[in-house]
C-alpha cells in the first residue's frame, strides 16, 4: 500500500501490509488510520497513515473469506467488517494503544462510552504460536440470516458513543441495524 499526497504527488509512505494481495482498505474519517485485509481475509491490520506503523493485528477468523467491506466509526474507536461467510465483526480500536501505559486490548473511556476490549486467544502466551495467537479477535460479531450470506454488502456506523448503531446494507435486500452494547462487552 502506498500513501501519496494528492496535492503534490509525493509518495509519503509505502507499507508491505500483507503477504497476499490487498482485498479491502478503510480509512478513518480523519485519515490518520488505515485498515487493510488481504485476499485470505483472516487478518485485518491497522496502520498509522503518517508513520506507516502497524498498531493492531485483528483476526476475523481462521478460514479464508472475502471481505465485503470495512468501516471505521466516526471517531475511529471501532472498526466493523463484513465477510462472505456472513459474519459482521466489530473490533475496538485505539489510535495510540501505547499511550498512558495502556495495552492494545485495554478498555478506554471517553465520556460514558466504553470501548470493550477485543478478545485474545487463550494460547497467546505460547511463544511458538505467538504470531497466530497474538492477534486480537473481534469484541463482538453477528451472523447474517442464511438467505443473506454471500451477497454483496457494506457496513457503516450511525452515531457515536453509547447510541452508536451499526448498519449493514445488503445488495437488493434490506438494511440491518445492529446495536452493540459496548459497556457490556459488545453484546
């Protein structure tokens, strides 16, 4: 992935994001964060666009899947994605996970909103599997009704904070409005 200043045409950074071809990219509304996923569709990586530093590695699953769409919430506190397996995943995101001594999976507070931590694997402490188990898993997920699985769809956010809703628009069908209670771990 190459980030270019469109005004000057100057190449700002180049990121070797994944081993296989990129299938989806999402930018935060302030363009400071970029999420990428590859054709395998098992991992989502989040990058700082100004430095090229990877700040998260998120795991959608273990089997190959096409990512239909990804979107950051308006304040980039969450990333949502929808896959060809019919799953909608919600990940907690922090712009600077190392700030104030916080770990990437520690809950953060902003007003009354709580960013529920992403799950990590029970095997995260096993050093020989560290690459696989170190990934963060989604804090919440939803499975689309069977008749909608595999259809093209996009995901987006409506609102921010405790009133935030996740919208899934399925081509030729319906719009689903999902409510995730992040104060209760993303239920």
